[in-house]
C-alpha cells in the first residue's frame, strides 16, 4: 500500500477539476493573507504597547498604509462617555461614512451598504456589500452631538468611532492653509473641544475619538479619494500620573464632600489638585429672562435669565450669586500650583460658610461677608470680580458662570453628585471608590501601600489626615482668650463702678470724669452696660473692613 501523499507535495492529477483547484488556491491565499493581517495586527498591537507612554490616556495610529503612520499617533481627544472597558486595544479596518446623525434606515437605504472604500455589490440587492464587523467607523464632525454619532455607529456594528474635526486650531498655519478651499472646513478654534456626554451616553459601549483635522483628512482622502483600505490601531488605558486632578460636581448646599473627601484631599498634599463645582442651569434653554416681576424664572436667575438655580425652596438668584462669589474666590484666593486645596483661603471660606450657615443664602449676603472676614479675603476684590466678569444685574454674559456651564458640558454632568478623576467619571461617589481610583492612576503615593490593604482604608487615612477646621480652631482660641480678657476687664470695671456708686451713696461726691464722679467713658459703658433688646450693640470684631 502506497503511503498517503504529503500535504502540498503531490500535484493534482491530470483531468482533475481545475475550477476547484483554483478556488482552493484562492481560499488558501485568502486564509494566508488574513492570518498575516491578524499576525501583523497582533505584532502591531505589541509594538504599539511598547511605544504607548504610561501617562497617555489613548493612542490612535494608522498601520496600513505605512505612509500614514505617525510617530506617537494622530492627535486626538478621547470621549468622556460610554461604558466601554477602561483599557483596551484593537487593530481593525476603517470605513468612512459622511454623516452619522440619523437613525439607520432599513432596506436598500441602509448606510451599511454605502460609504467607503467601495465593496463588491450584493447580487441579491444590487447594493454594495454591508460593512463586515468588526470595523472602525469614521465620519465628519458636526450636525449632531458626539454621543448621537457614537450611538448610531454602535447600531451600525462599529467597534469604535473616529470623528474627523472640521476645524483647524487657530495657531496651526499648515492646517489653516490646507483648509482654505475645503467645503468641510469651519472657523478656527483655540483648542479641540472635549468629546462630552450630552446626557444620554449611558448606553454607549464603544470608545470614540475626535481626530485633529490635519491628521484626519489624509486618512479620509485615502479611503474616499484613493479608494484604499486603512488598517488602524487604537489603544486606551488609565494613565499613570504623578499628580492627580479630581473634582466633585454637586448641588448648592451639599458640602458633605468636606467630610467625605476632605481626608483624601488633605492626605494627597501637593500630589492632588481638587475642586468642588456647583451646578447651575442654562436659563436660555427654558426661555428665562426678559426682566420685570412677571418673568418666567423670577428670583431664580442672574444676567437676564442666562444663569439660573431653579428652586422654590430658596432664592435661586442669591444661590447663583454665591456660586459666582465662590468662583471669584477660587480665581483670586484658590490654591497655588502644588498647594493643597485644604490650605487655601477658598477652602477656609467654604468650610466656615458651611459650619456657620449651612445651605442658607440671604439677600444681604451676611453669611458670605462673615466668611470672607473669617478667611481674611478682601470683600472689595471679590465684589469687583463679580461685576467685572459680567455684571449679574445686566443683560450680559458672565465669563465665570459660562465656565461653570462649560465644565458641566465637558464632563457630561447631568446627575449629582459626580466625581471625575483625571478626566474619568466615576460610577460611584464614595470616598473608598475615590481612594481606589487615585491609587490606580497615581504613582508614588505612599498611602496606597499603607492603607489599601486595610479592612477600612478610609479609617486608616482618617487617623492622620481627618480634616479639621484648624484655622477656625486657631481663631476660636484667640477670640476666646480675647473675650476672656474683655470679660475680666468688664468684671473688674463693673465691680469698681459699683464700689464707686457705693462711695457716692455713702460719702457723696461730685460729678465729672476724672473727678471721681459717677460718669464713665463710652468704652467702659459699653463693657459694663448690657442695654438688652434692639439697643444692644456687640463689639465689632470683624477682621476685614473692605
């Protein structure tokens, strides 16, 4: 019995079905090409990992054609929404479709059968074959929100979304020159906008990336103009940083973050930069404004209805003014670079306001003025800032309140409280979740090793770093000593005064100051005489008179 022919060694016998042979050879080539591409993709992913800095959040780079490959990848911003994995990598072909602002229609108009590069036609429908998953979808910016585009791309079967920016950076002369005759070019911008959540991104499971225009256009031209395929590698991760930047977005009056996160802020010292943000409402979206007592949003807004705090429980206008005041305090008295937030005058102001007034806001801003004096902040500086940033009583924009609204949009803040750590929104808002996230993304913080293994890591931190209003305690002690001295003086003055009166009654005596008479100076009188009721005037112990 002859041995079986070795694989690939024996030629086909004469008279065999040459069509089948050709088909077999073609499938072998396809399989070999696919395997090569897969191997190349794996090798590329491995190579990309070596070139992927630990402090970078994401990297987007072309693998094929190599002429589009760039050291460090294309400039971009990653989306701030979605429930995709926190780290990942993919190497996939890219399809281009001109817009993704409509829900995918059914039947022959399915955009999956359109787009670029061209594919063979389906003999049954007469349309191009559908996009074959897995793939990356690329489209122009504009027409709808980033979240809407990501949702439609996901529905089309895409594993990731690339959005080609239509705007150049204003200082990018090369991009501006190339875009001068492009119909898809918009006005220049100072910086790339964030890929923010529009409030509906909870169902998104794919990552999205906004590509700088001058990096995106060559990719689009290759796919659309040259009708060539593009293979793209995308990587993302939690970056490792030396200094953590985080913040909490909360409603007015909810300053429990002082107790909740204060120990962590204190423990981080100069390795952490923290800020509390108070949400407001864009009144132009609900037709607030117009002035007069019959306005739709009466006592809720400033700047003719632009910035509002909708509520019927308190004066919303006063709340917006207090939020603006705190923005001004942060601008002029916030922590310097590298200075812990808890050691700033802004923190002293906020913590004192909370301890003394809670969520109270009053028309005459008495709580605010007391807190300003306590923190040794110039009331004049803050009042000037509130007016210069955009007079709240005028029909004008306010640059600081605009930034408040912008931060809410940038990080997709629609629910409070919300924690953001190094541009990542946390699903949980507990202090332990914050601690774990900081340890995952920050290098060189000793408490991660000391307390992470503890049954209660926050109790471990609280032992040493619980936030106390040290400034308040220090001043309280000083004031207590002062009041004690004044009380002692008052007691002896009062006793002397009584003895003086007794002397007058027993021995008689004349009037006049310095003549041993019964009159006394206004200072002594104020110390010993409590007139009671509305006439009582306490000593003015304010620390700042601006």
